[in-house]
C-alpha cells in the first residue's frame, strides 16, 4: 500500500557552498529539525559530500592520466623523461623508431649513449640547465642502432613537483630529412648564386610575368642592379637587332607552358650587345599548375677558346662552321623523340648544289671553299635559330626543322632557299652562279627511325634535279617505289654485265648517191624476263653508278670484232661509229685502253669513229682538245653527236679536231614543218661546211625530210626511212644486198 507523506522536508547543502547535490529528509509531521537532528544531518551530508568529491577527483585523475598517456603514446614525435642523473625513465614508441632500440632497451640507459661523442659537452650543458628548471630548445645528432646519424630538434622541459625539479622531459622531432632538404636547398641556392650562368625566375601567376629573382651572374651579365631588375619583364634586355622570330618562339612556348631553348642577341644596360643561349623552363606546383618560369642565360660571347675549339671540332664542320653529320643526327634523334612524344612534326631538307663541281675543278678548291662558306651563310640566314643546319660534306647540306605546326613551314623555307642560293657569288672580283636542288621529307606516324628522313629527303632532292634543278621536291611513296625500281634495275644491270645479256645492233649511215657511209653501233639489252629494256632507262643509270665503264669497253671491243668479222666475210671495211660516255672519255686510261682494243681486235683505226656529245667536250675543254688531237694522230675519226642541243660554243668548235657533226633528231622532226627548225638546220650545215666538217642528219623518217636535207647539202643520212637498227646477221644480209651483181 502506498504511503502518502504530508509532513516536512529538510534540504541540506555542503558548508563550503559548492553544490554537489541535495539531501532531502522527510518527516511525517510538519516542523523543523531539532539541534541534535541538525547536527546529525550536517555530519551525514558532510560524509556524503566527501564521498562524492573523492569520486570526482579519482575520475578526473584517471581522465588526466589517460590524456597524458594518449599524448605520450600516440605523439608522432619522440617523447621521453629522464631522471636527474640523465637516465631514461620513460619513452614512447617513436623513440624506438628514431633510435632503432626497443623501449625496454632504452629504459635505464643514459642519454649520453645515443649522443655523438663530440657533441656531448654541449648536450650535457642543456640537460643541466633543464635540471635547474630552465627550458632548452636545440638541435643535435644521435647515432641509431645501425650507426647512422639522425638529426633531432629537441625541447627539454623540467619536471617540477611540489616546487622542485624531479626530472627532465624531452620532446624530439626527427629532422634528418628536413636537414637534408635544407642542405640541398642551400647547395642549390649557393650553386645558383655561384653559377657562371645568369638565372632569373619570373612569376607566371602575375600579369606580364615580372622577375622575382635574379642571381649575381645575371646582374653582372646585364649590368643592371637588383632593384632595376625585380618586378620587370625580361623583354627589357631586347633591342633592335634581337631576332623577332626567336622572341616569338619564346612567347609561343611560354603561352603553351613548354620549355624552350633559343639563342638571342640581347643588350646590356650600357647598350652593348651580347649573345646568350636562353633556356626557359616552367615550374609546376604539386597540382601541376605552372607557377614560375626559370630562365638560365649562358653568355656565349666569352667562351673559353680551348673549350670552344674542342666542342666545335667535335660537332661542327671545319670549313663552314655548321653542324656536322654527327651533331645533326644527334639533334634529329632528340627532336624526333620530342616530336613523337608531343604529337608534333619535324622536317628534314636535303640541299645539294647544282653544278658546283665545275667551279671547284676549274677554279681550284680555294675558290670552291669560299663559295661553300657563302652558301652556308645564306642557308643559315634562311632558317630559324631553333633549326639545325648542317653540312654533310662536299656540296651537300641538310636542315632540320623541329616543332612544325604545319607542313607548309618546310615549303616556305625551301622557297626562301632557292633564290638566296641563286644570287651571284663574287670571289676575287669574279661573279659565279649556282643553284640548288632541295628535297623535303616530313615525319609521319609510320616513320620508324629518324634517319629515314635524311634518306627520304635525299631521294626527293634527286627527284628535284631530274625535274630541271633549282627546284624543290616533296618526298612521296612514289619516289620510294622508283628508287626501289632503280635499285632492282641496277642489280639486273650488273647481272647483264656478268651474264653477257647485251647485244649490238647496227644502223647504216647512207651518204649522197645512196652509198654506205658506215654504221652506228647501238647497244641493246635483252632482259631474260622483261625483254628489251630501253637504253633511255639503263644508260643514265649505268653512267651514274659507274657501270657504264665495263659496258662501254664491251661495246667498243664487240663493235671492232664485228667489223673485222664482216671484212673476213668479204663485205669490205665498214666504218663503225661508237658512242662514248663522259666517264669513259675522261678516264686517264682511255687512250691506252683504246689502243689496246685496236691491237687486240686488229681493226684498222680508220674504220673506227667515236661519237661525243657537246657536254663531254665542254667539260674541261682544254684536256678534251688534247685527247681529240691524240685520236686524230691515231687516225680515229670523231664526230659531235646531238649537235645543237648542248652548249654549241662556236668559239670552241673551230678549235676542235673533229670530222663530223650530227644534227639532233629534234630539229629533223620539224624541218619540213617549222621555218625556225629549217633555218637552224640549214645554218648548221652551212657553218659545218665552212669549217670543213661533214654533216650527218639522224632521225629521218619521211621522204620529204630526206629530200629537204639533201637540198640543204647534208652529207650523210640516218633514220628509219633508210634503214632500221639491226643485229649483225641482218646487217650482213643488208650489206650483201648492196654488193654489185
């Protein structure tokens, strides 16, 4: 049963005024406590308050101890305590990490066991100061278990209990790596300050990228004080002769946040110019954003002469000062890798001078070298500072154009080169004229090796020469195919030489009155698979490869033996005309080989006639005239083939000991249709007769042409109208048919 109290309630608090709680006493009857009851109640409340207070103190102590232990145990720094003797009383786990010793091994050990011996007096002084109640903050080195030095940042605090120092606390931060970084930064800073190169740092985050740092070398290099440099853009060093293309390239690379290397003509504070290689590189923060640009300026105006010569001869052409093949290939490989990495293109231009050899041979190497030096200078003026111009040797140059934004840039360079090279060259008061042929190759996704670009540009250059020279030509796959065909044809040609696949056909030469004036030996190649190969295809190839020499010697001997065979068969002494190649004519052994061939075959020299082009005679004319006189002394006839299509220098013609000129078929084709061609033919015949020379007209295909030439007084006629080229057996039949009955 519930009891309902309707009496009195007494509440009591502690006597010190701190409210810990209330004690309520209920009485059944209304009224207050007596003096005795009040005393008892006071004592009871005091006991309760004491119990509550003690409980709270114990709880606070436990919580404080837990906080201390957490701070001690989980502190990332090494935390320990020492007694007044310097022995370890406590140590957290980080102490073990730093020293390499287990905590149990450290307890009781003296701190001196860990300190570097040379530093012990200083550390002992700090410890004694802490024992006197003073805090100390310092750095020291210790040796860990492996004997490795570790750098610590240490704070010593006195442990004060009841006003007395009972020990020393230590809080140590491992700063080994920080000290290494600081040492590295100091080294870098000292290196930058002591560098022979000027170093500037520009803030990429501010408008106009002001300079925020410049080393002493930069100030010495430019002549400006630090307060005149900081806050300004680097353009203050530029002047009227600073290359705008190089400046534009720097701006472009900075805008694209890419590194750049250029050579600039800058100006010092006093206005004097100086050249420097400037390398500018972006500095990125942890998130990849460009915050600064570092510029390193190398003053190349005052290189040490010895070092410059060593580097120069190792990587440059001695004559022109341009890069040599080794340096060019190194830069090509480097730029090719960069282009592939960044998805850019680069181009190689192969530049070959046209007709440089006559200048070198006729005027001497000294003049030729001066011309080459001027060519190199002009080529250098046509390229950008970042491009690479090299001389491969002789009259061959190559240009590397890295970092192309479009292929037309390479074409623009080639178009600048052609007129620059074609300007006259004045040497010793005489003007000389040259042109060049340029091949262009641009890197593609399928370009496997950078050296391929040199080969491709070389092939394209030869294509430009074939198109008439003084031109440029892009490399195409068609060129590769043609070069492949050329290589295959050259191999087949060698097999033809070794395997005796050549034949001689003879075309009769008919004089006035239908008399036989002789025959011309014509080379034919009957390929076992391809059939007859046109001489227009294989003769130029043979001349360029040198294979024309064994072919020409075979033709000469075969023709002599065939004429001897005809004589032995009762067909008389037929005069044979044999074409000579330039390489054969200018060989030092030409005359000796010719005499030996005549002796070996037994052909009388009067039956042999040699046909030469005007180009052969005009190349080293004096030596050619000496050879012609020697041929005349041997009683061997000489005629000029394709007259009118070459140099046609009448001043030389009158001095040449020759017997005939052959009018080229290009004039004969139109002699009945073109008044101009008719006039030229008539003029050649008249001139030749006045010089005592016989005239041969080749390529006669119509009776009208034959009659017109006869009317003009032509001496000998050759062409399909009169007789086609034929092998020896058919020639024999042709000759027998002309014998008197």
